[in-house]
């Protein structure tokens, strides 16, 4: 326990002084009874049963004052409280295939609109970062609870070239590592899985302080291997929730004069979520995409936090003082 106003603890010095004063008053009362009272009064003053009861209100009064003086110092205690907090990385696929119009007006614009609604509904304790990936990954917005900055970052996203899902995952992991002051993955080189890891891997999904939401049509067509990148996330305990934007049947898209058939790679996205203990969602319409965000819960953590408990101490002192006063009135018809 700590105190915001520790100087107020000096008031506790009054407690032993009040005790000495009470003992002195009791001694004088006994001397007065012996000197001026009748034998019956002396016996009553010295009686064991009445003498013990007489001290109880005073004891409660001193205990109540002690608690009240502690409350004056504004005590703080470490209290375990559930909080919705953490880091959410929205990793957007900005490849050319996101221009497909099976979502209106395009996959990209539909994803941006629903993501902005998701951001606006998050509590201030959730920090959101934005990552964009096509043939490489880029941090567009570091994690922050400034919703104006986050929404502006989403608005700046626009389609580019190929799709490297691994680059988006690694860029997201680096953003999380930077925000938490941890070691980042240098560049976009994925370590050889046959080589021993420099650090012991964490159980998949064990890090409740950060999560990646990967929005993509899932058509990976560039190195590195997205499953190896997902394993890096799993080793760090970071969950990846994958959201497939588009249908498994696919649609026809014209890119730079070429006609391309684009469709969701459900198997790949399901495997990424499975590796990291995340959840796979398939959004075939704008309504499905909006409903998916409703199912993504904020990160709930139990943390010990220094909390001021002055009100608890003050309330307890009042209760003790009232009990002492009530006992004194009922037994002796006066306050202590």
C-alpha cells in the first residue's frame, strides 16, 4: 500500500495521545468513585463485566479515527481489474486484386469503410495500428488511440501491385514489437526453420496484448512463404484473425489491360489462422464484412493497477464510528 499524501500520516500520532487521555480519565473516574462514592458504586466501577463493556465504544472510536486518518493520506492499493486494452493491427491487402468489384464499389473501399466503423467503436484503451501490404509491407500508422489519425491513415490506402501476405504479417509483427519495445524482425528475411530459434517460442495465441487482423483476398503470389511468416507470429504468441474479402468462386478483373480471374484462397487463410490460434472469417458481401467486426472482441486483460481507495477507508471509518456510538447510546445512554 502507498499513499498520495503521506504527510497526513502524521495525524496518527494523535491516537496514542488519545489512548493516554482515555486511560487517565478512567483512572480519575475510579479515584473519584472510591473517594466520594458509596461501596455499591465502587463495586460497580470495579466490576469485571461492566468495566469490560465500558471500554468497547472507546476502542471502536479509536479504531474508526485510525482508519479515518489513513483515509486522509489517500491510500493506494494494487487492484486487479479487467480492462479492454491492447494493440490491434489492421493489415490491409492493397494489391491490384483488391480493385475487384464483387464488393461495391470495390473490395478495397468496402474494407476501408467497415474498418473505419470498427475503429470508431473501439474504447480509448485500444491502440490501433495500420499496415498496408502488396509486394512489400509498410507501416502506415503506428499504434495509437487517436482515432482521427487512424481514420486518415485508412483513407490514404490505395491499390498497388502484387500480393505478399508474408510481408504484411512481418510488417505487423515489427509494428507490435516496436510499440512494446521488443526485438524486431530485421528486414523481411524469414529464418530457416531448420535452424534453432534464438529465443524460446511462446505458445500460439498466448500474447493477449496484441492481435493482427489480416484483410485480404488471400491470393498470395510473391515470396516469402506466408506460412513461415505465420509461424513467426505463432512463436511470438500473436494471434492472426484472417478476413477473406471476396468469394471462393472469384470474379473477373482487368488490371493494366489484362483480364485476371481473382478468387479467395480460403485454404491459405484458414491455415494462417490455425497456426496462430486465430479465427478465419469469410466475407462474401459487405454485410458479411460488417458482421465479422462485430464478432471480433477487444482484448480483455487482467492487470494490477495502483488504485486510490480513499473512499473505502473513509466509508469503513464512518461505519466503525457509528457502531461505537450506537453501542454507547444503547448501553450507557451517552456518546463515547
